[in-house]
């Protein structure tokens, strides 16, 4: 069989499986790097036995779900860095707004009692926010 016929057959199942495993490993490595980065940036906010389990980062800001709380790092360029931390036991509800139609902003609001959110995020880079909401939901008492 010639080169072109071999090429036309496409990759073997073995090659496809190897590519899938490589893709999965790269995703796991990226997630581990992401968690390590968040742990380093938030080390002053973490208790001794607390671990970051999910991280969502955008521009200079960072939203992390840990084993005990949600932490939002809000860094205003050239100004201040503010850390918001809300233990899961204090979260009364949270809202995830997915943009539809002409809207382009994804919003997450986390409430810890009261009328105004303890953490409020509006971003045009919404990929990953739904996953952190799923983590928060699974950690609520």
C-alpha cells in the first residue's frame, strides 16, 4: 500500500487512544499548575489544613474554591489588592448569570446574608465560572 492510501486511511485506533491520553495528561498538568499558582498567590489567606481545589483566573484577578471557603482576589492595576473570603457555612445563595442575546458579560454573585453580594464578579471571560459554581454548590452545607 502506498503512502497516499495509508494517509487516506487516517489514524489507527491506537494512535487516537494515545492522542486522547496525551490530551488528558496535558489537561491534568495544566490544572495542577493552576492550583499551585493559586495556592502560592493565596498562601496568606489559607489555613494550615486548607487546600485550593479549583481556581478561575482572569486578567489580574483570581477566584478560588478551597476546602473551606471561596476566595476572590481583586487586584486593581497600579492600586490595591483586595482579598474577599467567604466560608461555605456563611454563603446563603449565589447567582450565575450566563450572557444571552446582546449581553456579553458573565456574572457571579455570592451572598453571605444581606442584600448586597459579598463577592461580585462581572467578566467577559466567563469560561470556567460555571465549574467554580458547581464546586461551590457541592461544598455548601
